[in-house]
C-alpha cells in the first residue's frame, strides 16, 4: 500500500500497460489486443496514465482519426 501511494496511485496494471506500450502497442486497440481487454478498457488505462504524466497521446500523422500513444520520460522512470 505504501508503494502504491508513493507512486501516486499507480496500480500494477499501469506498469504492465506501460511496458506493453513501450514494446510497440501504440494505440488503444493494439494495447487492448495485447492485454486481452476491450478497447474501452485499454483507453481508460491510457487516460489514467496520461493524467499521471506517464504517456502522451498524439494524432497519427498517417491517419488523423487515430491517436498514437508514447511513454514519456517520466513513464520510463516509473518502469
């Protein structure tokens, strides 16, 4: 419990998701597939990670409908 508090509310699933994003799961759909969860669950996890400053979302230059996710330096520190 102290560990989670010291990491600002980060849950084990967040670290697993960060590692998966860092390994190439650059969209909510891809993260959902790799984690075997729905796209909506993956998007919720990404939103939490973004709020904590561990990931950023940017518009994909090849498809404006898609948002690419990348781990931030702060996210790499957490991993």
